[in-house]
């Protein structure tokens, strides 16, 4: 009888701890979107980064451009980033300058991560793959601008089927 009681208490404790972790929110806030983008960085003391990507938010995709700067960097690298977006309440809050402390030591190919935040409280946790030869250790900023969607063709006829 006593061992049955111990098993029941143990089972309840395990279920309780599982439900707490399942309901726990990330310390970054709720995941509200995803990003993927490609960037290039060129540096000689002061660095410059540029590229473009796509934000997935609220079941829609939004193209955006990125550009930024860093200090204390030397080299060139390019790569692809994917990440989760946290605390995005309105699409307008995504635009702006994201700040991060970053470091990179890429020779050939490398994998890294970064956490960035903008003035609107939107956070992005990135995982990225880089290639090239670049060394950097500095505060960095990345300015994000949403791009206007391309104008839709109102005729309903695909461009390839139109008569010239």
C-alpha cells in the first residue's frame, strides 16, 4: 500500500513539473514570427553589412532589407541567417535598428548565433552560417527596412501569356 502511494505522488510530481515547463514562456517573450535572410559583410577596421530577407508574421511574408555597421572587424564574409522573432505586436515595430554585441571568427565556413533587440522591444534570435575570412568583436547594429510589395498585375493575365 505504501509503495502505491509513493508511485502516485511521484507520478503527480512528474506531471506537475512537465506541465510547468510546457507552459513556461521563453525569457525572450512569446515567439511571434520567423526571419530568414542573406547578408554580406566587408570590413577594414570599421565594417559594413548589407543584405535582404523575409519576415513571416501573422501568416504573411514581408520582404525587408538590412544594412549595418560594426567596429573592430577585418575581412569579408557572407552567409544565411534564420531566426525566431519575439515580442512583435505590430508589423511596424519590426523596422528599426537592432543592436547586439557580436563576435565572429570565420575562416572558410562557420556557424554562430546572435541575439538582437530594437528600440520597440522586438528581439531576434539568429542562427547563421557564414563563409569567408573575417574577424570581428564589437557592438554592431543592423537597420531593417520593410520593402514595398511589388505592384500586382490587375489584368489577371500572367505576363508570359500577354500578347506584345
